[in-house]
C-alpha cells in the first residue's frame, strides 16, 4: 500500500468517524490517533521528497531552466558575426 493511499484512507476515516456511532470519548481518542497518523505520514512524505528545491531551479538567479530561451550558435558567440 502506498503512502498516498494511506493518506487518502486516513482522511476518509476522519470524515466518516462522526457518523459511525462511537461514544464521544472514543471519537476524541480516534480523531487524535488519526491526526497523529496523518502528521507522521506527512513527515515521511516530506523526508522522501527532500527539504530543499532542486539545484536546477536555483541556478540563474532562481529562474527555471525550462523558462530560459534556448541558446543558438549566434547567441553563444555574443553577437560577433564575421563578414563574408
């Protein structure tokens, strides 16, 4: 079972819990445990993904590489053209 599935199932559990007919004290305990479980899943997802942005997005002053215009041969030689 993937972490995404666990997050969706625990969210569904939190949504249907008030309608299951448990006593209020049980509801409080189960909601607390479900909240702790969801927080733990969030921590696991964050650790797997990493805390910092990828290095490619930080280069060039924060501009993404995909957004930069492609370099052509004419732009690489800084506009210096030889007369033919």
